[in-house]
């Protein structure tokens, strides 16, 4: 994994003064997929896909969102503007058509691309995606942690920033203890799977520390944009969208997947 990251981590100017840090995994000559990390996380969230992507001739491009990891902070008011920057990033990299994959908190950002860039999209999928966190019926079924962080991101961002800064410091200085804490909170199927994969288990602390390497403002913004109106309606997504979700998910309730599946016209649900 270290060799892959050293070869591909870089910052790209996408439009005006906007720059995005990226990592690439898999077959660098393969079919391109822009893959969006969870929250709070960063491009290293996609490290585990490297071997599978190589086998299937897929080029996975994982950008850090604004203020996270290698990406400088940017003034963004709506989540949907991520689609503009991804379109510009693809143009800067000479990529015309691509797929998108969003994981957990990265799901809404993948959906934004599907809604705003349909002519450039080859395929779309989200895994354990949250719906709009500000919708009361979805807020009611969120985990206590997500509900708290979502609320703080809008009403008390400084408090959330301090909390996330502490989490980043914990992951950086005490990675083994941090990983044990994360493992203890996972549902049993996830915990069992990670227990069999040392590489995936070992990635948790580094990717969390990297997400907060320059501070917590970016991660606070990430939660805030997911909690405010997204700036698009999932019903606007014209193409097929694959929704993958675990029916024992403790972090993002399966109700979020059901909510999205009802509203996306060509949703394909995988439990």
C-alpha cells in the first residue's frame, strides 16, 4: 500500500484557485472511477480496493474533499457544488467519462455527480450512503453519534471542530487504542470481516489522522453540507444507481437506503 500511495498522491488544480488532493489505486490505465471517502475520513479510505481494482482493470481516483487531507479548504455553501469540482478534476486529468462510487458520507457526493453530470457518467454506486441528514424522518433513525455531529455542524461548528480534532489526535498518537475503540463499536459482521483482514483493520487510524492533518474545519464542513439542503433532488438522477447497504448497519440506518431507493427513479437496491 505504501508504494501505491507514494506513486499517486498529488494535488491537482481543478478550477480557478480550487485544488484537490487525490490518491489513485488499481490499474492506472484502466476504466476510471472517482471514489468518495466516508466521514470523517480521506482518500486513504479507498486503499483497500487496490487489489480488486487491479484484477478488474479499474482505475480508482480518490479525491480528498475540501479542507480534508491534501485538499485545501474552500468556501462551499452547498453539497451539489462537489459535482462541479469533480467535473473539473476529470477534465484536468483528461478523463471524459467515468463512474462514481460513494461510501457512507461520500454517498451524497456521488449522488450529486449523478444528478449534475449524467452525460459524463458511465455507472454509479453508493455503499451505506446517508440520505439528507436534515430530513426529520431520517434524523430520527440516525445513530446518536451521527445525529450529534450533524446537529453540531450546523448549530455549534466550533464544538464539533474541537471534538474532531481530539479524535484525529487520538488516531495519530494512539493508533492501536483507536482501532480497538472503532472495532468495539462495529456490528458483528463488520467486526468479523475486519478481524480477518489485517490490512483493512490497520487502515482505520492512519486514514482518520490524515483526514484531520491540517485541522478539523474540512471535516466540519463535510458534515455541515450533508446536514443542510443538498442543492439537488435525488429524483433528478436519470441513470441507474446501485445502492448497497448492510441490513445490520449501526452507523447509517437501512432506512436511509430505503428513502433514497424510493426517490431515485432507476435505483437498484442490494442488501
